């Protein structure tokens, strides 16, 4: 085994990759950062609540989607409970998108990519793009006239771009599989990474506060 | 619900009234979030 820079409990370098991975995680993401009980004063604003509302809406979307997938289209179109969960799925997606865009506005005007947070920002952009694809395949999976109309309208644009060969919007099985498995899995993994990066780097300082901190440091020097 | 939504049209801008309302409400919510204080202790 190769020697490493990771140190063991007595300060010696560990030869085990699991120990090195554990030490690396503990150094980069200590538990007090992962599950903090206190936040800087500037986090006390409703603007910082938009992200967590988006996550709450995502949880509701996934849970209602699981119930819809188990029971099937005849249940969600005909029974009262099925219609309720169909509506719950639809409206939680609306809340998800509204608050995701509000979160985006808030982070954009705070320039939240500052201080080594570019990866967090870029992962957020990718989540947004995948969410649009997930919503689109969701509309195609409704199994009603609206979904047929959307599929027939969309096929020409996708065929013109060449994507139609791989992504056939008229194929319910393909759209449904992408909607209930591939895209939600990608969103959940990326949202988890997004949160871990936020916890690793901490919440970005407001621009004013950041400039004040820089000024006071340069004055001391 | 079964009738098509009304649309507003100025030059190249074409938007349905429901979409315009949602965007307007989002802007209002964003401005409220900027100015209304979050309850709880501050240190």
C-alpha cells in the first residue's frame, strides 16, 4: 500500500483507504458543519427560507409521486383519493418551481458563487435544468388528452433537433420510466450534493457584510 | 377551468394572464421576504 498524508489517532499516517476517507470527510465536513444548531446573524432573513421550502416541496412531490406510481393511472384519474394525490403531486411541483426560482433570485442578487461556492451554484443550475425535463415528462405521463396533445405538439421540435431519435415523446413507457426513475434519482442526488456543499462552505455572507469584513482586515494590516 | 386563458399582447410580448399573475405574486413575495423580519432571537 502507498503511504499517505492522512494521520491516524496518534498522528501517524494511515495506510487504510477507509481511514483516509473517514479523516478526509471529518476534516472537510465536520458534524458541527453538517448539522449546525447556530447560524450567522445575516441568515435571519426570509430570503434564506426559499431553499428549504423548495426541498419541502420536493419531498412532497416525491412522496405523492410514489403513491401515484403504486396505484396507477386508472386510480389517479377516476377515484376521489386518486384525484387528490394527483392534484397534490401537481401543486407540490408548482410550489417547488416557484420557490426554486425565488431561491435562484435571492442567490443571484447575493452573488452566492463567491468564496469558492461556484460548484454549489453550478449544481443548482443543473438541478433547475433537470427539473424542467422532469416536469415535461410528468406532463407527458398524465395519460389523458392533455398529455397526448403536449406529446404531439412537442414531437416536431424534438425531431427537428435530432433528439427525437433517442427521446420519443409519443412513447409513454419511455417518458414514464424517465419521469419516475431517472430524473427524480438525478434530482435527489444533486440536491443532496447541493446541501452538502452549502454545509461544507457555509452560507455566503451578504455583499455589504463581506466588504466590511475585507475593509476591516485591510485596515488592521 | 375548461375555457382557454386570456392573453395580453404588447408588441413581441405575449403572456397569459395566469402566468403574469404568478410572476407578479412571486415578485411581491420576494420583496416581502427582503423587508419583513424573520421572527426569533438574533445575536
